[in-house]
C-alpha cells in the first residue's frame, strides 16, 4: 500500500510544470532550450514545486479610497529644464515614476542622464547616480566636460543591489539614476548580473523602493543585437515609461522616443545634438538635413517627414551614371533599399523614365534615416531630376506615398507639413490629392495636388 502511494505521489510530481519561461510565462514539465510559446531561446528556468495561491484574506493596513479623494497634485510633473526630454515625457519627471532608457552603446544615454542629474541637483534636491559600468572618477571626468557638477549630486560606483539601496537610505534622493540595471546583482537570488533572474529581482526591488519613497528613478537598459531591450519582457511591463534613444554612429542627431508612457503621449519625439561639449536639445533640427547650395542642383528634392507629431525637413539626393555592367548597381544610404528599388521600377513602368542601364545612388543629407512612405514622391522626383539633369524649382517641397500602380496616395498631417515648410521659407509644394483637402494654406504659399506620379513629372518637367 505504501509503495503504491509513493509511486503515485512521484508520478503526480513528475507531471507538475516545474519550468517557466521568463519572457511569456509558459510552463512545461521539463526543461527545453526554446520556449514553446514565444520561441525565445534560453529563457526557460526551473521554478520548483508549484504552490497554492493565497486565498485567505488578511488585515487591511491601507484602506482603499474613493478616486475623487486622491490628491493628484502629489504626482505633478516637475520639468527637467531640458525641453526635448520634457516633451517626450509629457511635461517632466513625476515623483515615484520609474523610467527605463534604452539605447545602443555610445549613443549618449549616460551623458543625457548626467546632465539631467546636474540640473535637478541645482534645484537644491539630492540626486544619487549609481554607476556599475564606470568608476566615480570616470563619471566625474565626463561631468567636468559637460559642466554637470553640482553640490547635491552624489556618485556611487556599486554593483551590489543591497549596497545601492543602502545609499538610497542614507542620502534620501529625490532622483535616483542607475547606470545600468543589467550591472546590478542581488545576493538573495542565484545567477550572474544581467541574467533574467537578476534583472527581474533588481528591477522589482528598485521599483518597490521608488514607489514607497516617491522617488523618481531613471534606469539605463542595454539592448540586444536586434535593438530590443535586454532582459525579461517583464521589465518593460513593470516600469512606468520606456524610452528608446536612437542615432546613427556617424551622425550628430539623436532621437528620443517614448515606447510606453503612463503619464503622456507616445507619439512625441525629442531631438538632440551630440557634441564634444555634451548633448543639447534641438528645437529646430531641420537644418541638419538640408544642404545649403547657392543654386539648385539636379537630383535633389526636399521633403517633410513626420517623426511622431513633429514635422522635419529632409533632403533626398540621387545620382545616376551609365552602368558598364549588364546588371546596374543600386546603392542607398538613409533609405530603405527595397522601397527605392520599387520606386525605380514604378518610374520606368508607369512614368516611362528609362533607368535599366543606369547605376543609381540615392541618399539622404546629414545621415538621417527616412522610413516614412510619405517620402516616396520626393525620392522619385529626385531620381527623375537626376535622369533629365534638370533641377527642381527652388523653395519646393514634395511628399506623398507612391503605389505600384503609379498613384500618389494621401498621407497624414498634410497641413502640418505645409505649415512647417512655409515657416522655413519654402513657397511651393507638390502634395497628394486628398478627399479632405490640404486644410488652411499660408498666404503666398502655392500647393499643387497630384493623383499620379506621371502627373507630378509632367508638372515639373
């Protein structure tokens, strides 16, 4: 009888799911290298025997309140005095908020946050900067270079979570910066720093302290080769704001986007200029993407693209040369090569522009990357201008999505794009015909609506 019972008990335990995916929560009875639900590699971990959930009620220590009685002013925005950052965050830093800032190495994350720390410290508030990647002396050298030294800004070079929390208890900062969350580790859990278990424990502990103290916290996060945030997906769910800091290695421009924001919109973009003296906000970054030539040059066209809700002017340049090879070369920079190849085919098939014997080189100015379909018309006009060696009129902009049938499709924000072009001195625009019209047009600004690419080419050439 005892033997049968023991065997049954062992059989029951063997069917209990003892392994769990750290990314999606999928459970399985045995370890596997790849999650059967989200297909992630190396995320399945042993969790031990599944225990029953808590169902018994306990004494309430903090009674629930009616939502109308909650004082929302305690979580008001506190501006950082960096306008571009405040724009993305929705107005500034919120007490108790936890913000995750991710980006590739060298993009300027630490420089931006050190500047934020100094600005908050100069308001008379204690700020703690915990660095696990550099020594305090290295951070001080960067602070001297960008003028980010303040009396109430404290540095701590720690990789132990307990020591970092001890510094928080001692200094009682209004703002905590952790650079980075993947470098801290807790002695209470197994695994090395940066592992899924450690990142989850470190993030949960810091978030708990931030909420209890009303302390704004900025976490720096590493990214993987494909650009996603390293660590468990749970990290992005726990924090209040997730921001991506982007920029080309050979360009000065840096873009800050909010992927998740519990306190504001997620369609705002902040523009920054990375220089030797630090990082500065760019209220009008269009000048970086437009060349300054005295006379119009063939093969160039100005367009207006939307980054979030912000219109930015950018220039597309095209160069065609007769190819010595049977298969012409197609090279692009700052543009999607597949989309440029499609536009070349549309120009040849729908607009009778012969390109099959020419090498084509299409690029943007200033290293900006244009991914919005609204730039199609400008790319096509630049290529046609290069083919005919006929410059486009000065002070002209063009935008619109081009389809495989040669049609020019409407794009969002036509009025906003026109207003931005007029503000920067442009006087003419070629835009897609829209059922709703272009909206109010500034005085003295000429707008021509086109329905097809062939119509746009006939209008110009």
